[in-house]
């Protein structure tokens, strides 16, 4: 390895991690795809990326000295892991960096949906005071409902645990056979059972190719007609056309989506303008704490460049 190997950071990270790497290597912050990036890429030993940099065979062919790719985040759909593996390029990521932020955000969305509220900016008379309070009376509380968690991993199990503690009935479904303790207290059931019995369904499945359009016309047909569907996993797991058709046919159903395919979504999205669809700008992990945690993927990048084993190597999902 060169004494000070070249590592390129292509997207915004926290300055502390950048300073840490600058002490150890030739560390450059250069946006993906710009002319300087293309000039530096052939000599780069490492890449540190986030969401909008794609590492595929074409990039690897232009990066003959590349040894490691660090994804400052959890999902790896923008990295061709088999192609990297074939080239001997290690891929590392930050799988536990933002789980608390996402869990908190899921409950923010959930309570926005089931607990109507407003803020008063003026004094009001008693009759208006009482009218406002009556209009904002929630028909249910979380402890009255059944929450279904599809994908009971690091985030899904935390969501299940919190909802269970609050008093909801919690059902879970996962590819793995999990005990209630492993599933955050969720009762593990068949997918059809979860769909039929859940008032709220929250999606936390991974980015394996087989999960594309997991939320399909067939799946939605098994849901309650008044279901509340939350997706803070990845946009491609949901068929937006199927969801739009379902929401139009079932006025009591609602969907809150933090993630989309593509991002940003285009004017052609069938969900735009539907009053029962709330479209958020992918901010589940948007806390400074999570961003700092994700930025420290550089530690694993440096471990690889130093000849050591990384703490969080990427795994190929089937």
C-alpha cells in the first residue's frame, strides 16, 4: 500500500471523520461524476459514498487500484457487491448507525397519523376551545390497535418492542424463525395472518432483489380496507401503482412513505395528489447523531487499507 493512499469521499459527511482520515491518507472530497473525480479515480484505493454514488462494473473498470468501498449508511443497493467481490474490492457499511433515528421517526409518523393535533396561536373563546378539542379527539389510541411489523431485524424488532411496551398488540413476520424475545416481543405469524389482522403495517425488509415490489397488488388485497401502511425501508419494495389503486378503491386506507423509487419521485408518481398518501422526503435517518455514526464508516475503510478485517463487512443478500 502507498504510504498515503488516495481515498475519495463523494458525498457530504461529518467533518470529524474527514479530519480523522486526513491524518492517515490522501483524502479528497470530490463529487461523484465531476471531471476531477474521473481524473483521480484510477489512483484511488478507497471510496467513501452515501446514497447517490453508484459503484458498478463500469466504475470498477475505471478504478484499477480500488481496494475498498465504504457506504456511509445501511442499505447497499447502489453498490454491486458481487462485482466488487470478483475484483477483490471489499465493501463495508454502517448497519447500526441510524437504527435509533429510524425507529423514532417511525413512531413520529405513526402518531401523526393516529393522533390529530394542532397548535393555537391566539386566545379563543370557550365555545371555540371546546369545538377544537372535540374535532381533535382521536378515534383510537395505539393500545387499541394491532401493529404488524414486516421484517423484524434491528429496526423492526425495536419498533415491535416499543409498540408492545406502549400496549399495542404486535404481530411480526420475517424470513427467519424468531422467538418473541428476538422479535422485540412480537408474536411471529404467517404473512397472511399479519396482513388480515393488522390495523397498522410497517415495512422494514432489506434490499435483496427478491424484495422488489414486495408490496404488490396481491399483498394489498389481503390487507384491511382501513389499514395504515408505513414504509421507511426502501422505495423499491413497494409497487406505487398497486398502492395507488388500493388507496383509491379503499378510502379508509392510508399510506405514509418516507422512501420512493426513484428518488426524488417524479411528477408521474401515481401517488401525488392522493389525500390518503403522505409522501416524505426520505428523512428517517436525518439526525445529526445518525449522520455522525454513518460518517465513521471511514474507520472500516482504513482497517481494510491497513490490512485488517473490517467490523462491518457487507453481505450479499439472496
